């Protein structure tokens, strides 16, 4: 397999402080500026949710076109918010995958061109790696090693994080990602895209104990997940019900509880297996307050310290890309002349 990052080289980090980050892997255009000494200077985000909502999910071609429209205005807005000009930027990072091929290419081409024009290094960074390091942008940062639970629309994984680029996978979803299960279940319940926040809001109106959904794979050893069966369970339960609004809310409540329980059980297993007591939770589903409540009680019971990105950095954003770009560029890893993006790339194969 072709390596994701170039080889580490001798490089003088003193020369590289200020990195512009570009996120375009799916339906959010995110731009941010991270400074090694001062931290995050500014960030802007444009969400395409309204554009895709009418189709019930992300339409890849529309996503690419909208990224093209929004990138330049967002870069200008972010520079203005940081009171900077392009001449102060000394590195550019963009998301090189995993993600939607066309959407990734927009950010990659833009980032590479900007680097070329300014004569500064650029680096394409890994989306899931950026998610799991997003808590590094907060006041309380976890020390290595730690366990990361990354739950997004495209991926669900548990990994041991030993340092930048040193990741061992402990478990992944064998079918739907947790966020994908939220999105598909929301569709079944007649809710808008994205499904996660919509289910969370409906679940708050629901009551426990009306239904008992399975907790998939919790009795199986290991830390893998499976969520597609839950969605089928929701579909059958809904078909055999009165389909009232209250019933839908009760179903949403139990679905959310089942996903959270499953995630918590497997995460506790990963912590016990490794003996680690620091846990990072990131990705869009980490914004879910029910899941956070359940993780907090597990953490209390097992003496685990929890680290989250702020809710707006759980979902896709430019800040996590700028931070990771800063770290990778200062390891001397930067792009060659070619532009490459990847729709999929395993986290544990990064260097
Ligand atoms: O990390 P993210 O922004 O994009 C990907 O890399 O996929 O995650 C998006 C996913 C969507 O599936 C969305 O429904 C889910 O995160 N999500 C949530 C919540 N907010 C976003 N799921 C559950 N509860 C939420 N509050
Ligand atoms: Zn993401």
C-alpha cells in the first residue's frame, strides 16, 4: 500500500508556526488557522445541511460544487477574523481522505495551489486521525497513550493511541458506522438529515421501558461493533406499531440507548484490555449528550479520565485539520508535487 504521509525528514520547526487547515471531505467546508505558539487563531465553518436535506442525505456532486463556491470566501473570512494576511501563513494542511472523492479533490487542489502560489509546504492529512486528535485543541489535553473512541458518519472505531502516527486498532464496525445508523434510522422515522441531532431531539420526548432493542455484539468477545441490525429492528418495530408521534419518540429513545450502551460496553472492554485510564471520544456522534452521560458514569466507575473536543469540533471542522497539519508538517512530512486523495485508508497503516 502506498504510504499516506511522506517520510519524516530533518526539518526545523522554528520555521513553521502558522498553518491554514482546509476540511472538505463531506458536507462541511471548514477553514482554520492554527499557530504553534498561540493555539487556534480563528476558524470558520459552512455547513451544506440545508442543501442536502431535501434529498435525505449527502449528494456527492452537489457537495463538491458547494465546496468550490465556499472555500475562497471562508479563507478570507478566517484570515480577517485572525487579523492576518496570507503572507503570515507558513504551511497549508487539507483533508486527503477518507471521504467523498470529488469533495476531497476540491480541498486538495485548492490547498496544493495555495501552497504553490505562496511557496510554502502543504500536507494532506487523514480525516479520522484529525478527529481523534481534536481534543488537543482544548485546555485539558490527554497524554499519550490513550484509548480513542471515534464515532462519525463514516467510521466507528476503538484504537490505542501511543503517539502521533502510532495507532493500533482494537475494534471497528463490521457494517454501518454509528452515525450512519443514526442517519438511516432517522430516515425510517421520517426525520431530517443529519439524523443524529434529529434522533437526539425526538428521543428526549420519548420514554424508556416501552421497547427493548438488542445491544449488538456485546456478548461476543473483542471490540468490534455492528449497527445495521438495530436499524432493521427499528423498521420492524415501527411497522408493527400505531406509528404515533409518541411511539416514534419511544423508539428513538430506545435506539439511542442501545447505540450508547453498545459503545460504552465495548469502550470499557478496550480500557480493561489495555489497562489504560485515559479516553478520548471524538467524531460527530460524540456530540450526543445521552452517550456522554453514559460514558461519564462508566468513566466514574472505572476511574477513567474523559477527553472530548468541544461539541462544534466533534463534527467535521477545519481546526482539527490545521492542528494535525501543524504536527505533521513539523515532523517534516509534506506533499510532493502530485495531488493524491483517498476514499479509504486504514488508520493503523499511517506512519
Ligand atoms: O464526524 P462527522 O461530522 O462526519 C463524518 O466524518 O462522518 O459525523 C457526522 C455524523 C452524522 O452521522 C450525524 O448524524 C452524527 O455524526 N451526529 C450525531 C449528533 N451530531 C452529529 N449523532 C448523534 N447525536 C448527535 N448529537
Ligand atoms: Zn468526520
